[in-house]
């Protein structure tokens, strides 16, 4: 009923329409930029390599990521090739990718 008594109450001026259009375009550009960044940004936990090991293991709250670099990675990989538990079995391929798998000579001398 108010619209009938004040006919211009529901209309936007051209300046207001332009402002809403500019704000809408900016919001879309911001979300597009965030989406592109999320897709293209490198992830430090994505893959094992360069002396770092990343292992995803089952956890009570979903998946957990084990991340080790340097001496901690070497120690983790040595233990994973000596054990037969589930984490060790999952870690072995990642240790090999990181270049931390035992060499053939080291594994032969360890088995003697």
C-alpha cells in the first residue's frame, strides 16, 4: 500500500544501479581470483620429494598428514623399512619418492 502512495519508493536511480553493478562485478572478480589461487597455488604437503616425506594415514577424524623433512625424514624412512605396521607400509613409496629408500647394498647387509 505504501508503494501506491509513494510511486518512486521501490525504484533505483541510474547512479544506484551503476553502484550495485560495480559492487557485484568486484565481488565476482574477488571470488574468481580466490578460486584461481586455490587451484593454482602450490601445496607444500602435496607430494614427497627433495628430502621431505608426506604420508596420509587414516585417523579417527578422517585423514592425518605426517610431514617430515631432513634428519627427521631419514629417521622416519629407516624405521618404516624396518617395520611392518600399516603406517610403515604406507610410508615406503613416499620415502622412495623423496629419495630416502635404502639402497640395495644397505638392505642386503642389514639382512645378514
